[in-house]
């Protein structure tokens, strides 16, 4: 009987200590059994934690290989320990291929038609080759292999644009890019499905088969 009393006492004491250790109050975060679920190990954008002793107690829980705990996430390779540098004032970000974000509204087709393709003559041949593949993937089922509006979908839904018609012979690559992006008439928008680079390649291919 006495043994049971001692056991119950020890069990209650252990349970109470466990519950108290998990409590958080003010600056005390309590005991965390899985800190990686609460604190990001990778570098945090725009953060500058410069305290090299931060999180030393948690080093054994992760493998940062930088001699610091998981809460120390400043990037030693960037100026001021920043993990992501803020853009310079009055600048517009480009993607990895140097293409600016496309912000021309849907109803501004005439403005879009004046935009020149970023694909110059030195890249045209390769772009047309890629554009043919992309055209077959996204366009041929409606416009047909040669752009004559004789695709399988066009057989069921008349009104698909004939890219070989007189009305379309003189459209620019900027015009084609804009229509792929926003859609027009029966054609739905493909901006979310086709990357800007691939849209320009398709436009280049369409102009090549119109010649």
C-alpha cells in the first residue's frame, strides 16, 4: 500500500513538472519537443539575426553546418547579413531571362501590338523550333497544324480564328502574345498556363507559318 502511495506521488509530481515545463509565459517559450516545426531552419527573407549565440542550445536538434543554432539565420554572403536584398528604388524586376512582367490590360490590344518581341534574330531559329512544339501542345487542337482553323476542336465549335486569313496576316508578335495572355473572342486566356518566354516563342512560330 505504501509503495502504491509513493508511486502515485512520484507520478503526480512528474506529470505536474511536465505540464509546467510546456507552459509559455512572456519571454519563456516553454519546452519545445519539435522546434523544427515552429522555427524555420532555412534563411528567412529580409531577416537580419546577427546574434551568433542565438539558438545555441538547439544545435543538437539540427544540422545547420554553420556553427550556429537553428534560430541564427543571417546570410554571411550578403551585405549586412541580409538573407534577401531589397530592390533598388524605382526599379522593375525581370525574370531570369531578362523579361519584364507583363502588365498591359486586356482591353489594350492596340498598345500590346506595338511591343517588340525580346527574341532577336540570333535566337529566332531556336525559338521557332521550340514554338512549333508549344504550338502543337496549346494551339493546334483549335487552329490546326498550319493555322487554318481546322483543328479537331474547331470542327465542333466554329469561329476559331484562321491565322492564314487576310485579317490575321499582318498581326504582330506583340498582338499574338497579348491574345495568348488574355484570350480574345472564343479563345480563353492562357497566361496562367504558358510562360512569357513560351508565349513569345509561339508568336514567333505563328509568324513563321504565315509567310
